[in-house]
C-alpha cells in the first residue's frame, strides 16, 4: 500500500493541497484493514468520520427490511466513502462492505472539521467531490427508473470506459453477479443481455474484458 501522504496526494479531495497540508491530514488519519466481506459501517451507525480506500474495493449499499440488497456504488483506491456525515453529523445513510481484502484510511470527524476550518481549499475540494457524487446518483436514478436493463448496462460500460480512460475496452472490476445487483437486475438477465449485445455486434466479451465495438450504438440504447 502507498504511504498515507502519497495516497492523499492522489486522492481527488486532496490533490491540490500543499505538502504541509497533506502532512497535517496524514497525522489525523489511521489505517484499518478489512477482510473480504467485512462490514466497515452500517446504515444508521453514528457518522464519526470518513474513509479513503487505500487498496481493495468497497461497496456502498442499502438493504430492505426483507433483506434485499441494492448496491449504490463501488469504490476503489483513492476514493472517499462516508464523507457526507462529516458536514451534517448525522448517521451513515447506507452501509459499506469490503468486496475484497482492503485497507482504508480513517479520518475522525472532529479533527477533520478543524482542518476544514483552517484550509478553505480543502472545503472547496470536498464540495466539488460531493457535487460529482450527486450527479452520479442522479444519473443512476435516471437509468434505473427510465431505462430498460440493456440501456443501463450500455451506460455503465460507457461510464467505466471513461473512468478507465479507454473508450475501446472495459475491464470489469467486480463479479457479474454484483454488477447485476448494481444495475437492478438478475445475473441470468444480465448474462442474456451480454449475449444479445455480443450477437448484435455492440460488444465482445472475454471474461472480465469487454471490447466496445460500437460506442455510438451503445450510447443510443
């Protein structure tokens, strides 16, 4: 794992801060290791601070009273989770679980708020990240409510291509069963859609590697 100050420098929240400011952040952080399947926090737990993923993958999800799970987001290295309670002090609005063995940096709320008051640039960075998250949630809600499953999958593949900076190919970083959950469908339905898109010449599937053969057609789904 990268040293805390190196990870902080790569994180969107802190990328514009000085070395001295990054050192202050590193001083208030603590490392936590989680095995695959470990709970990081549960919906309703006190929002005592937030985390940055140092290694591994973390899913953010909500569960219904019947136990049905809906994945909201999946985050990897350098991405913050549980940051919203830093501002309002309310409980975590969703749960977090390690999808694989992971290491996280934890920032306690009280100390971090003190740094926000001291460094205006840090507060502005957090607002920018929260705004980006809000747009992502709005897009996800739109896709889940207005698009059929093929359209949701197409938009997800295009989003991942942009994130991975390769509009010709996507490497899935989560199992297809979890992807099905994220898209609000079943693994069986997702498999059929992958097959149909392959037959239509839109994509080529080789395990976790998805080649985007017709980006324009995917965007129209």
